[in-house]
C-alpha cells in the first residue's frame, strides 16, 4: 500500500481493452499529488527530469507506484498485441500506428528507448510529420514521427499521470556576472549540474510538500538525510 494518502489508488493490474475500442480523444487525468500528512510528512521520491532547482519532475517512489508505472507499459504492449488486424491486412504487425492528423493536447502511445510503448501527450507540431511529445509518466520530452504514434486505449486513460513538476523551496540562485553563465535570478550551468549530481546520485531521496497550490509545486528535498537546498548553499550555488 502507499505510504501516503493520494488522489489515486493503484489496482494490481490495469484493465485491458483492445486498441480498436479506443475513443477518438481519450484524456489522462492530471498528476496525482499526495494529500495528507502536512509539510512534515516525508515522501520517498525519484527525480526523473531536471531543468533546474526551479523546475524538475518528481515521481512517488515505492513498490506500488513502480508496479503501476511498469504495469501501464506492459498493458500498452498487451493492447498492441491483442488488437485485431487492420481492415484489408497488408501489415506484418497486429495493428499499425494510427494514421491521423494529431493535434496539440492529444494523448497517444509512443515507443521509447526501452522499445516499450508509453503514454504521451502531443506538445508541439513540427515539420516533416514530426511532433514533440511529453511522456506523462516520466516527465521527459522527445521528438518522434507522428506516424509512429498509436491511439491511446481507453483502459490506459483511467490512471493519472505519474509525475508532477516541482520547484525547490527556500533557495534562489547566486547572481552570476558572466552573461554566458547566467544572471540574477537564473540558475547557472554549474548550479544545475550540482543539483543534478545531488539528486541523481543519492541512495535515499525524500520530499516534503510545502505548497501544493503553487505552480510548479513547491517542495523541499533531502538526499540521504541532508537538505538539498542547504547542500546547494554550502557549495556556493544558492542563497
């Protein structure tokens, strides 16, 4: 069971439905931000995508949350394999990617480096049939061929996105005089690298919610029991 009260509860296995039953525009619920426990409650998390201490994506990290994310990817593969062949045949796979005019905001399935299908949202329409998509369960953006996108099965639209964007509480970047590196209010490349190193190399990363109404959500992080904001200040990257 989850260690915190959240806006979703994960079943053991996501229900299946073939791709042929997919509605035209299914939507995925907004990220499940933990509730309850107050600002003193600690949540085990992993930071998956980092732009700076002012913008990074967090995923609740426990066995149930991991099982749900893995289950979504596996269920996407099951939907693909069990879907009926397209009318007229002529395809060597059980189903072909949806040949349609995708729109910004549409949800779909896209392959990633692990060769698994994952849930995505179309963010930007580019040239030559390319689109930029946002992986709603991981936080990263990638450029893909729109002709390789699969329609999102209805069963996979029932679960909230599994990451949410955060900013680190109580820190501001140290002003940098070099224009190539940054300016007042902007995190330098070195400070972003230091933040990435701290949160990526830890053995135990925990999060406290400070302001869930802000956008991004304001949080504090501790890495192996040490406050991440304080670590940045000690290294001279934050005030």
